[in-house]
C-alpha cells in the first residue's frame, strides 16, 4: 500500500494543483482548512506526511501540526507558506517539529523530493518503532518463559501477583501503566538464582536461616540488574528493585527511600506480593487482608483500601469442580492441579491460558489427572454445572 500524504490548505485551487502534480506518484489526500485536516488525522488511517499551509482561518498550520505531533508522533510534518520570513519559520519549527519548510509557489521537483524524503523518514521511524517494540515484547516473553521453565512456583506467584496488580490499577484508575504490568510479570525473575528449597520456605512462611533470608532478599536487585540491560526497561527495573520496600522505609534495598518516593508500581507490588504469600500459606483472603491492615505502615494506604474493595468483590466467587471441557481460558484455579501420583502440575490461583487448558485436557485424556479441576466462578453463575 502506498504511503499516504495529506495536504491541508484553505484554498481549493491549490489542493487541486497538488493532486494533479502528484497523481500516480503518491497516495494524496486533501483537506480544506485546519479543522477538516485534523478530523481526517483523528478518524482515518495514519498519514506518512502532513503538509499544512501556514495561514488558514481557524486552526492555522502551526496549531494543526502541533496537534499532529501529539496525535500521530510518527507522522512527518511539513509547512507550506507564502510568508517566508524568518520568524514564521522559527515558530513553525519550534512549535510543530517541522521536517521541511517550503514556500509558495513550490517548484514541482522540490515538492516531490521533499515528500519522498518525508516518506523515507516516516518509514525509518515506524520501522525503528516496530523493531523496538518487537524486541521489547520478545525479551519480556523470553524472560517470562525462562521463569516458567526453571521456577514453576515463582512463575505462578508472579502470575497471581500480576493479576492482583492489574485489579489494583483498575480500582485506583491508573491507566496505560505498561511499566507496572511488565514489572509484575517479571517481578520474580531474580528468583532463578535462589534454590527451590529456599523459595518453598518463603512461599510457605517457614522458618529460614539468616543466609537463606539474605539469599531471597537479593532477588529484587538481581532481577533489576537483569532487566536494566534491556532498552526502555529502566523504569521497570527500578520498580522491581523496590518491590520488597515497605512504605515506611523497611525492607530492601536498605536506603533512605520511603513513602511516595518509592515507585508506585513497587508499592502496588509490595501489597500484592504479601497478600499472595498469606493466601498461599493457607489464609483466606479476608484473613490475609486483616494481617496486612495490622501492618498498614508498610503499605500505601490508598492501595490497601483498594485491596479491601477487591476482596469484598471476590466474596461473590466460589470454588466449583468442573470438567476440563467446561473450562474456558481466563478462569482461575481454585485448587492445585496434581497428577494421580500427587505431583504438582499447576498451583491454585493460576489463570488458565488456552495453551495450558489444552495441556490439562490432554493429561485428562491419557489419565494423568482426573477429568475435572477446581476453578473460581461467580456464585450467581448457576448456568455452570458442577462436575
């Protein structure tokens, strides 16, 4: 598909001229006036290049290109004007980050060369963005898969914590917090350096030695160091580094950071991690919440209040035993899934993905597990039958 170019001018004859000159060379769209151009940018497919006239009634070229920069930052912006004075050029460049500044009348050869340069710049920007995003998402997935393969308990812990953090963010009205979400996914990546027997003690709230405690408390710093080397994940690394830091300044790392100076993601993680530790040790959600409230100085009180609302909402759920064929992706396990030989396959609290669900169905088919598992369902979901 040809790269799209938009010309915005308040003179219809000039717009017609652009169409004629560029016919067959570029996919050209035109808009009569700044508001019409802005509507096309907001509502339509992305443009590689936007060329705007400087002097237009209502929304002028500078204002329009400033908005384009906010709405579609990858789009290359050019200014076309008959006012070729230096002050206008400076304002246009400063306000809209202009790629080219052209004057009326613009020779056809110069116009085509400028547009071709703009399209090439757009392709470079979008290619770099796509590469970075794919590299970033790929790196996160690889690390998450490594955790899943090497530390099943830690992976399950991270999954449950991520889900809780997502609920906390929703309750608190926190939007587009991708760094917090990624930090939740990878919060336990540093546990790959901690022996299984030590992890089991901490997840079960058992007695630990000083050496084991030091070993476990080092995992946030180790995880942060691993993440720090991935481009654009510096903020994620800081969240992971402070995930065990109490709001009152207790915990690790042992520094003077406390309260609101602790990253928001770390504060949410600390609450979710401790809550999950209590529930995985046998406490009900209500009991776990009460324990957290007795140590409220360690937590962000707004997050703790949000957790109270989430727990109250969760009371409308109950554990039901369902046949594996009745389960759908997204359901959460209400009890451990074990083989008939009592080997743990998937811990309770794990969210069932489509892939994991297929595995359970296959295990049930060959007789490795029973044909039913326990999941959490809403208490009013009477249409779901028990197995």
